[in-house]
């Protein structure tokens, strides 16, 4: 007949018996039957958690019962005994546990009241009740309240060991199922990386996915500048503009991080990332570093800051999933960039050409529509550039256009698109950027160009200025044609007002 609460099928088969309860031989040594049961339970409990045995809190006002339970479980569990429910609650507050074994009738809080408190304050904690003088109805009531099992006193050691082993095994199974569900949800979320065709977008989307998957809110990405038309090598989430600016200055310009030095996912307590956080006035004890490597030249690291909740192994596992999908997306981006360099790069300026711009705008407009976000288009033209070609020659003119593209690249982000539209006209697509922010960026570009000395060859240096027009989705238009047309008209209005200035599509006459 099987022991109470334990199946007689496959779970019982590892225990060999002669059918009479006698001692049997295991590994060449004759052992008492109870010791063999404890060894079998220990092997099962410890398989998945080799570093820490399950912690069990035993509550009973009888010292004899407490010692009996401790003796039955100490070979495969970490057992703490308590004489009353109040002491048990204090033990749980001091250190988490996997299981509580409690008598029903005790002075002070009863076992039923303790069960209610545990279910309310520690909903994931397993609970087994012991009943002696209490009625079976009390034990059934405990089961209805969420207890996992109950045992009658006097407790048999082998029966107790098997009930505890079964309870802990079920707990591990539920935890494994939850882990698999979390990992499946992570894989599903990683589909957001599939449409990423730019390396900078892969890092930014990967960072967002990682933070969302781990339920964290602060992190940043550092990556190499592998594309000729980008300038930023960092992305920040959860920081103020001032904090992000200080960190970028430290990590990108003053003390660049050796990204190749981070070769595996690990939790760091010191290093360049901590130095940069300290420079920005941000305290961080531990940071999770997740390296992302392409198959060619792309490389970066995603950094996640720990908060009040310590990192755990399940988060490391989910981070590996995100990293794997990000690396695959990065490889696709590298292949796309190779093809793009052949078809979409302007020969003179080495930025994107109009052909790429049109495709990129369609992509970004669809993305803005899907996520209900904004994007802005800057259309700029060099003022009186024909005079440069006439006075200095087309070679100097081409050199000035190339230098201008480099200046513009320094004024935009990795995720933005800079393209030569034709002649001395350039277009910039600013993703996730509203009108006011776009006007600030346009003014920064205007001022930067005005302050830059351009190479004039033997004739010395050149001073150039630009006029800019700004149009924003969806405020001014919802199609590529509308945005380009309005930005172009706004640029010509800026020229008509005296050049070296900017104009918004909102200023155009209806």
C-alpha cells in the first residue's frame, strides 16, 4: 500500500524493496530502509539546485516533534525549527524559504492562522500541515486554504521525507514551467528585431527589449561606428538628458570602453561603466553587461543597471536569448549594409543617396504609424554654393560637400538618416522627433555649419551657410511626398527671408 499522499507508480520505483520492509543493499552497502528513502529524496531535491538545499521552516510547540522532523529532513534540506507561529514569521522575514511544515494546534497563532498569513504575505511558499489531536476536518480546511499536503501525528520519517520530496519536486516543476513561459515570451518579443536593418537600430531595439524582458528601467548601449553616415555610439534609457550627456561624454569621448574586452554576459561591480555612472552622479552597485557581436565589424555592449531587486539566474538566461536574437539581427544588418554601400551610397559625400532616402522614409513612416510616434524631415541647401564652384572649381566644391556631410553626421544620431538629395541639397530624417525638437536640431546644424571652416584649397578656407526647412509627421503630412514637398518649400521660404536661417512648414501659407 503506498504511503499517504505519495503515488505508487513511477515515482516510487527507484526504491528497491523485498516487499517486507527489510533492509536492502544499495551500492554494495546494506542500509536501513528509512536511510535509503532519505537518500533517494536527497538525490531528487538536489539535482536542480546543487548550490543551495531547499530551506524548510518547521513550526511545532513540541520539541520532540521538531527534532523528529529535523532529523528526517536534515540530510537533504536546510531546516530551521520554531516553537510558535510568531517565530516562524520572523524566520521567513529574515530569510526566504521554500516550505513551511506546521502543526495545526499551537499556543498563540494556530496553524490555520499561520497558513492564512503565509498565503497572504508569501503567496509562492509551499505549506504542509501536521495534525494530531486536530480533526481531519481541520486538515481538509487547511487544504482548501492552499496547503499542499497534510500528515497525521505521530509522523513517520520515511513518509515525511517522501511528502517533502514530492512537494519540492512539484515546486521545481512549476518554477521550470514559469521559466520556460518567460523564455518563450522573450523569444516572441525578440521578433521586434526582425525588421531592423540598421546596426544602430538593432542596439537600440535590443536595449529596449532587454529592459522590458528583465523588468528593469535604466540601461545604455555602447557600440562601434561601423556605418559612414552615423555619429552616435551610444543609446540611453531611463536617464535624464543631463545624465545621458555626461555619460556619453565619458564613455564615447573621454574614456572609451574597450568593447572587445567584454566577451560574455556577466554582472560587474566595477569598471568603465561604473566610472561613467559616477561622473554623471549615478550610484550603481552592479551592472549587467550583455555583449552583442556581429559576424563582421559590428560590436557593442548592452548595459543594464541593477535596482532594488538583485539580478537572478532567470534574468541571465533571458538576457542570453535577447543577445542571440540581437546578434542574428546584427548579422542581417551587416549584410544589408554591404548591399546598401553598393547601391545606396553617394560617391561624392559617402552618405546615403536619394534612392535610399525614399526607401528609408517609407520604412520610418510605417514605423511611426505603427507606434503612434512622430518623425521630422529636414531639407537643407547650401547658400550660394554655385559661387564656390565658379570661383574655386568643382573639385573644391566636391570636397566642401564631403566635409559638409561629415559636419551634418556629427549633428544627428545613429538611428537618423542623412542623405544627399541632389546637388548641394541634403535631407535628414529624424525618427521619434517632434517639431520643437527638430527645430532645435536644425538650429544646431545651421550654427555648426556657419562656424565651420571649409577647405578652400590654395585659396584658403571657406565660410558656408545653409538654409533649412522642417516638416513633421503627422502634423504636416502623412506621406513621403507630402513631407518632402513641405520641407522643401519651407527651405525655399528660409532662403527668401535672407538665407542662413530655418523655417517650419507651419509658417507656410495655407
